[in-house]
């Protein structure tokens, strides 16, 4: 099992992400190079699986469709997985989810972050919660394991919005196999949260302590985010969705090991 990429960059512009500014716009690896790499490792190292380390696997649906076609037409024995985005256009192509599964895709992790439309809009995710749930459902119906990432305490997250994410986990438990990552919002250098911090109404954290920011009006603080993380973590554990979920204490400066 090896790691490869079939693309660089991302067509999303999520406000918390420092990877997109670093990698730039989305562009897919040349198809011949991609298939040449798969063929080389199959022939010389007998690989049976690939984890794609792309920021977003489904950034170019035609490229992804062609990749699946080549694997199926040549009866390539391969399992593969990676990260993807909730995708309104892809939702209209349910056959593509099925084709991915038939060509060996076993697992997709979606960086959904929240099920509250208000938070998703401030995050600049480019979709709403209903689109995200539909993507999860189509993935699950195709027989692909679904993982999601969640972020607590994003600027603009209200108690009511947070409650919607808690409720959505329970309501959509049938299409979520695991919570792959559950974190407290960090303000990372290079991200829009960092470069446009005035727009988001936040005060930058001390260097190296990227979770320790707060809003200028004091409504969103680290203790508040830690408390919400604890509640969301408890719900994830209750529903049996935990994969690798950080303990809340890891975010609390007062409780970190010295």
C-alpha cells in the first residue's frame, strides 16, 4: 500500500485552510503520468492499494471518471481511498459513485466541518448541509465507507448552529461511518482566517499557539471552544463514530503536560 497524488491544489477556498494558499489552484496530474505511476508500482512492487494524498480527489470529475474507466477496463486489482469534498455536481452523477466503488474505491473522507449553513457560509465551503448529506448518502449507497472531519468554534458559530451539527450527527448516523478528525478551530498562518483576521473579527493568536485566538468582541474564546469540543466528542463517542478523535485536554493550555 503506497501514497500517491492525482492532483495538486483545490477549487475550494475554505477560510481555515493554509494548504490551498500554499498549493494554489486545482490542477490534475497528467493522465498518462498518473496511470504510468500506477502501472510502475503494480509491476515492480506488486502494490494492492493506494491512498491518494490530494487535498481533494473529486476536483475534476472527468479526470476521476476516466481513472475509474481505465482501472475497470484493464481489470486492475487495486483498492484506493482519499479525501473529497461534498459536491453538488457530483451528486447529480450517482453512477460515478458506483463506478468508483467498482474500480476499487473503498473509503472517502469528507472535510464537512459543520452541518450548520451559517457556519458553512462563513467558512466559504461552497455548499450547504443538505448537499453534504446527499453526498454522504450517495457515497454510502455505493458501498464506500464514509468519514467526516469536524471543526468546533469557527468564527460566527452560535450555540444554535452548534446544536444543529450535534443533531445532524444523530439524524444522519446511517450514512456516516466515522468522524476521522474532530478539532478546535485553529488560525493558521497563510489561511484566510490569518490574512483576513479583521474581516472575521478575530485577534491573532500568539506564535505557535494557533488554537489560542479569540474574537474581538470576546464572544468566541478558547474555553468556549474547549467546552463545545467536549460536548461534540461525547456525542461522537456515544454514536460509535470515533476514529482518532483528540482528547479535549489536548487543546487546554492549563492541562497540557509540561
